[in-house]
């Protein structure tokens, strides 16, 4: 939608426009959206009964907010959705060189007030600011006072501007987003001096730069995000700043596996069709999400850092990518993910899974990931496959049968080698009966991996091929 055609203060006043604070603007628009029954936070899954009511209360209360939760819980996404409840366009004084978007009726700088007094409404030019530009976000590590609050501008001092004059200041992100929303990610990593500056803004809505107090009466909504392990650590966030944050919104990981799968597939954004299509069986989706759920409780993982939803998303993309690679190489359409495709998940885990391998957990990173994957397979396998009949399969392996599987073996390979273990086929059909050889291959690998995860048969790996045999 184009900006309104109003260009002068006289026209603006005649239109009936009224000045209001950013929190009032947000509250009024949010109230209308809530009353209409519209979808308030598109793309946010699993928070309807927990997080979103708290966000709504904070908006209606006019509070600055802290989103407190581990990584990958949608904190930044929630913050970035709030500007949607601002007016699409707001007017501001069109003054050349002005550092802020001045409210036409309530300018906060000396230059703005003088301009308004010196000109009749018919000569006061009006411009328009879109809501997409009224949101700014900053990551705390490395952020300096000058970045978000401001600094004395040496160039202006050299040109003759007095150091005590307002014109000598260079404004940081927060003053420049007067009448907007500012978000600070990872608050506990913010320098203490900057935290003091934020305290002044939350308490008095003023700015102090190098001892020069600027009473600006800033109109701004301030948002923060933080990880509980660092936010609650003594000395990381000054108590005065904590006390001034109106609402703390506690986020969480999906409580049910199905919700996690929904987030994983939504955020992965993969087109499974095309020239080389991929068909993902439900049990493979469940295993990928269960890997993240197991990791969040695993003794091998540093619980203070959390396991992001991005871990599931990256693993899902890796699994589908390797499946598609097999489909391209072997001409299988559709290609179907198998347990052997999960061998490539280490590439996805690096940087997203912070392992705790100290102390009694003397194992390599790969061993820790393998243990987490095995436990996830065991959980899903136990839900899908009835225990009756598994002993019969193990007995066949006890006679010396050895089955080799691999992510680049054609699906037809499985039908040939498993003629010696027909019980494995029968179990596979319990999982997902299909006449498609690629689906059968996936199901059989699931059954074999489940037998291994439940310690009924053993597994060995060599040159990318995995062999199953009796223990």
C-alpha cells in the first residue's frame, strides 16, 4: 500500500490524525486483531496455551518485554512479529538532517521544536515512515554504548559546534528508533555500561552521553532476549535493569513430538517433489525429531546451551539431501530416506549440538551422536513395532545370516539379501506395508536398526556400509 498523500501539517490535522505513543498504537491495533479472531502470530507453533497469552498480556499492559528461553525457541521470531501490529504508516516532520522521525505534534529535539514554532502548518512538510523500518535489532556481544545510545560527534566539534549543544551528539540505534521498536538479543552478554544506558531509557526515557543529559522523552518499545542459564547468573545483568523490564515471557521447546515435526517441516521449507522426488515415511520424520528430544535430556549434551529447533531442521534437510543424492545417482523415483542416511547427520550436528564429553563421559563426538541417534531409534521403534516375532528374526541371524545395508545401495539389493530373513520383511510391512521397493528398503533398515538399538542383533560399519548380524 502506498504512503498517504498528505504532505503538510495542515492537511494532517484536517484529516483527523491524532498523535499517540508507540505502546498505545501497538495496544490498539493488537486489540482489534484479537477481537477479529485473526491469526496473531503466523508460523508460531505450540505456544497457543503457554507463551502467546503472556505476550498478549504484555502488549495490552504496555510493557517492555524480555523473552527468556534456550536457543531455538522462537524468541527472535516472536519479537520480529510484533511490528506487524504497528500502523502501516506514521507521519513525521520532514526536516533535512533530523536524526529522528519526529512526531508532528510532539517533537523531542530542539531543532524539531524550533522548526514547528517557526513555520505555519501549511509550510510544515510531512513525510511517512513504514512499519517495516520501525524495528531494529542488535546482538549484544561486541555492542558498544555509541552503537545503541550515542556518542559525541568529533566532526561537529571541529566544525565549531559546542560540546554542550544537542547538535554535537551522534545518536545510536535507540534514539533513531524513537516511535518504534528496539530489540536486544542475548542481554546478559551486553557490556555493563550499555546496560546502565538502557536502564536510564527504561526508567526515564532519557539519554545520557558522556555525562551530557539529553531529556528526549523517547517513545520506544524495548525488547530483550536471554538464555536462563546466563540471565539468572549473578552479575550478568544489573538488578536495576531487570527490575524495569515489565514482562518476562518464558519460552520452551515443543512439548509433543508432533508439534516438533510440524515446526521442523515448516521451517525446513523443502520441496519434496520435482525431477527427483523424495517421499519421507512418518517414522523417519519422527526419528529426526526424536533425536533432538533425546539430545535435550542426554548426559552427553551441555544442557546449559540447549538444543535448538534448528538442530532438527538441519538434520531433516541433511537426511532429505542424502536421499535425493541416492535417487539422482541410482535413478530411484521417489527416493525414500533410510536409517543409513542418518550417518551423515554429524555435519548437521557440528555447531548446533554442544557436547559435554568431560569427566566420566570419555567418548568421541561421533560416539556421543551415535548414542543419541540409537536411543531415538529405540524410542520410535518401540512405538511402531510389536515385540512379538522379533525373537524369530534374531534366531535367523543366530544361524549366521549377515545383512549389509548402506545409503548408496539400490533398493533392489534389499529384496535379494533379505530372502534369507523373511521375518524381517513381515516386520517391515507392520511398519508401513508397501509394494514400492524403496519404501520396503527404508522399512527394513528401520526394523534392523531397531533390533540393534534394542540389543537383539549387533552392527558393524566399514567403508560406509553397515552390517547386521547376531551378537
